[in-house]
C-alpha cells in the first residue's frame, strides 16, 4: 500500500491568496481545486456561504491543501518547508520571492518567514555534504559560517569549508 502524505496549511482567510502566491513562485505548480463553505456549520465556522474553504494546489508535484480555518491557529517555526536548491541562482530566486512582505527578523541560517507567516528553508544542495564531511574541522568551519548568514551563500560556505 502506498499512502500519500500531503501538508494542510491553516490560514485565517488567506488560503486562496497564499496558494496563488506559492504557485506563482514555483515553476511546475498549479491550483487544482477549490471547496467552498456552505450553510452547514455556519454557527460554528462563521464563514459566509460561498467563501473559500480549501484550495488544493501543487508545488513541483507535491500536493498541498490551504484551509481557511479562521484565526484560531498560527504558523510557527516548529514546522518549515525546505527547498533544496541546485545553485546560488536558485537560492537567490526563492529567497527573494518568498521573502516579499515576510518578516526580516525571522531570517537566519537559510530560514525565512513569508508574508503569511509560513517558515521556509532555502538550502543549497551542497550544504549537507559540507556539514557532514568526515573532516570535522572543515565541517565546523562551514557550520560557523552558516550561523552568521541569513540567506545562504554557497561560495562563502565553500570558502569556510576549505579554510
């Protein structure tokens, strides 16, 4: 049995805006479906009939659901979405796009928080190799360099690694 796991992202009332924002950033992405609130449960959810309940979307083939669940829950840094980048150009692209309207104080070691409060890690593919190298002096230097960065700089990490 192959079970599919798909994140559901809880928003107050910005599910559609968030899905449109994310699908505009990732090239192989699309919105696939909407569901809407009806009369049922209105006394509980308080949303107007016809307003967006969920938005199903895909980012690079990964399915997501965005839910307009109200102001009860907020994102926090305990969960983040990680983007593995091939090169500095990709790091720069995703960092710039996801950072639009985000929280500057939430930027550290390749992590950022977007305008909806969702945390992302924009990580160069080479980083795990640098940090797990058997030569601990090299990996420690790369780790120390990473700790000083907001957006990760591959050349800077490699220079630190090399000594």
